[in-house]
C-alpha cells in the first residue's frame, strides 16, 4: 500500500520508482499494489491524476491511515500473506527505494 497526497512533493518523486516495482511483479497474481490517497479534499485527486498521467486506480484512506498508524507520507506498507504488517517504509531514499521495496516484497513472499 502506497500512502500519498497530491500536495506531497516526495510522493510525486517516489511514484515513478513505485511504478518500476509494480512492473517487476506484474505477472504475480499474489502481489497487489494499492494506491491510497490521503488528501482531505478529494476533489483535487482526479484532476491531479489526469495532469500527472497517473493511474486512476486509487483508493481513499477513510481511516486506514489511523488504523495502520501512518503518520507521514509517503509511507509504503507491505502486508504478509496472513494480512499482518510485514514491512513499513516511511519516506523514501530515491537511489535505493525500488531495490528496497523489491527486496521486501520478495521477503514477504517467502514467509
């Protein structure tokens, strides 16, 4: 799950790296990527997605941030096969994000 907002510069920087990782796992039906928007004003989201040419497959957090204790964005949460939090990545390191996320997903698949 990728928690982000339209106003978040680091979220926009992380997005292409997140998309790279999605492509690596595109043939894996057991790996699902969810884009979770945290904007309070939902009317900003669709125009942003259109302008940025991002996928419109976006979910709104509706309390999920509080339930999963997401306190900053971008935050990426990987759930294990039993639905438990396997890994949490707060923020991102541009040079290492794609490799780190790929590695953590692979580790989660091994459990």
